[in-house]
C-alpha cells in the first residue's frame, strides 16, 4: 500500500469507529483481524474477527469517558503504520493518555492493531474516575 492509501485507511477507520459506524469500519478489516491490548491495561486481551474492534471499543470506552483521540503523526511502512495519539478524557483534571497504535495491513485492509501506552496509569486513572461516578 502507498503511504497515502495507508493514511486514508487509518483516518477512515478512526472516523468510522469514532462515529459508531461499525458497518463501514468492519469493511476495512480482514476476517481474521485482531486487536491486542496489553496485560497492564484493564481491557487486556485479544479482540478477534470483524467485530473485534467494536468489542474493544465498547469495553474501553465503557471504562473511561474518552472525549477525543487526536492523531499528531502517522509513520508509514510498506504494510504497516504507527499512529501517534493523545487520548483526552471528559474530566479536564485527568492527564491525557499518550499512546502509539501499530497497524498492519493485508490486501488493502487492516489485519492487526496493537496499541502501546506510554504510561498506562493515565487510562487507569480515567477508568477509576468513571467507576467512582457510576
């Protein structure tokens, strides 16, 4: 894939997932898609298949009041990309989570997403804040 095609796919996938348009998002994923979350996070695990991203999104967004996911950069390779992101929370007193998401592509679709959080404590704090208000 060209760097331009990768950027378009990543941005379209973020837009569709952010809008809850899972039909559009799923069309950009391979049948064997997998998203991994590290054991250090409360949503740890492997989320597989066309609904894997939707399941992960529902779990993570259900744990924390995320109001924005801002991409500041996108590094592209032949069949991969790394998005540099800041996750903002509804409570402005909470420190934003800084992370990178590694994407892998096959046949013009996303087959894997693997996030790396700089400091998982930021997401833990947001999850704890939401749990306190529930």
